[in-house]
C-alpha cells in the first residue's frame, strides 16, 4: 500500500508516523507547512533567537524526498503570534489562523490526489480539521481514508467545556475554540469522520468519546511514544535535597481550564503551604493579570524548545495535569521520562500511565480538594518521590514510537 500523509504542523506523533511509513516503503508523499532538514535553505533560520520555536519543525533527512511544504500561511501565523497581531490569527476567520493553515494543506493534498492515484497511491492519512477535502476527493478516486483523531471528539469535548464555562465562568475565556467553533467547522468534523475507513486514536478516552455510529468503524488505539531519557544522574541529584527546598509542582500546557489549571490553582490555594512552589509553563489564554488574580503565587515559565522543557522538568518534583478534555497529553510521558510522578485525571487519556501510588495518582476531573490531598501526600512523603520517579520513568519507557508506528501500520495493512 502507498499512502499520502498530511499534517499542517507536523508534531511528534505525525512525524513518528511519517518515519514509520517511510521505513515500511508505504510513504508516497508527506504534506506539511514548514519543514527543516539538515543543511537545507531554511535550516539557519532556527539560529535566530526570535525564531527558535521553528526548531520544532526539524526532520530527519530521510523524509526530504517525500516532503511537500506550504510554509507561507504558517510562517505568517507564527510571526503574527510573536508580534501580537491577534486579529490576524483569530479562531477560524483570521488570515493566518490555525484553521487557515489546515485548510490550505487540505486543499493542496486534494488537488494532487488524482495524479498521485495514477502513481499507485491507494490511501490518504489526515488529521482532524485537515481532512475533509482530501477525503472527499479520495472517495471519488476509490482511495482508503485514514483519520487520526488526537483529541476527544468535538461533541464530548463541547459538553465538558460548556459545563466548565458554567462551573467556573471566570475561566470561560480560556476555553478557546472548543466552545467557540462555528456550526460550519463542526459540520466539517462530522463529515470527516463519516468518510473515514479507519480511525486512529491515542487512548481509550478518545475512542469512548466517539458517537455510537462511528464506533462501528475500524478503530486502532495507538498510545504515543516516550522520549529517550539520558539524564539519570540529574534526576538523582535533584531529589537528594528534598527536605531542604519547597515541593516543586509542574504544570505544562495551554493555560486554560480545558487543562484544569483553575482546579490546580484552587488546590494549591486551599493548601496555603509555603513549602509548595507551583511552576506553570505554557501559552496564556488570558492576560497575566487574570491568572495572578486567580492565584498570585505561581512561577510562570514561557514556552521553549523541547530539550529545554525536559531540562525544566528535571528541576521539579511532581507533574500535575488535571485536564477536563485531552486526547493523550504527550507531556505526561515527557515528565515521567525525567523522573516525575504524576497527578492526572482520566480525561488526559493517560489512565494506563498510573500505577496508583507507584507512578503517581489518578484524580477525578473537577476535584481541587482531591488534588490538594495528593499534593499534601507528596509533601508529607518527600522521601518517596525518588523511588516513584524511577518507577514512572521505567513505566513510561514501555511506550515507544516504534510500537506506536507498528500499531498504525498493521491496522492500515488490514484495510
């Protein structure tokens, strides 16, 4: 089987799929927005401090012959974000919105499909919000459609977030597109799912979020891989002086109530303990004044390249992500790889990552007092953190990108 893979921003799971398809001689073409290759014309751009975020678009040279990039709208989006031109990137309608990036790649793939089919392509692999035109054209040509849904289906997500907007109305503005998506965008999501022959999801939580009619389709659960860990010594050193410093609790992600940040703030405020230091790294969805008004005593860290994120993790003790809606937050396994036990909800998609009391703790959604209880347990059992961190790291190592790719490849071959 030969297929076309498309992902506008080419994150870790998309590139893992691309590498595996190339190894299996299944990849005909890979469509994305920005792609950097060793020694390429754009490679030097990442040396500019202002553009260091572009490091996330590095690819191995093996993919270069297959890659078809369309960089301009995505480049405009990145520059508009840096410059604070929010109107240009506003949800759905901005000239440089994420939606515009996705629609651009979707259109390009669809326009190339007829020629690709003549060269032996018999399947397309696309992601939520970037698949409709591709799948529509693929069906006309008799090609198989593989749909990757990396987060809970929109109906489930909207119900959960609509409730959050009522429960914590001051946090409503941070919920973003999940409660603001237009009916036309939601219709696109439904039509994409209807056209899919195979659905790829990262967790049982996402599979269970699908409507009943979609669960009759072929579905494969492919958990994400964990990054390799080369920092054993730093993890040991970090924990040797656990009684001499505050418990550093780390949150990484969009600073929104979709990620449960309001509940984490409430938990730390409830404990009111000077021996807890909350570190928050991510993109604000409201003014910093709003967050400081909700809980003033947290340390904010800006987003950064992945290796620097891992370095920050090694300075912390516990990772907490009390999300309301996720697919499978990759950051959980990244934290585990750096020796951090977890406090997470089932809705993170990471239930299988928790061996209760050994790799961390599972808490219900919307439960700040239970989060506080678990944080207090870590405060009172500081000597347990090192061993839990080791267990978390070992458990996370069971999840590899090779296995992730293999699960998807086998499911595709069965089509």
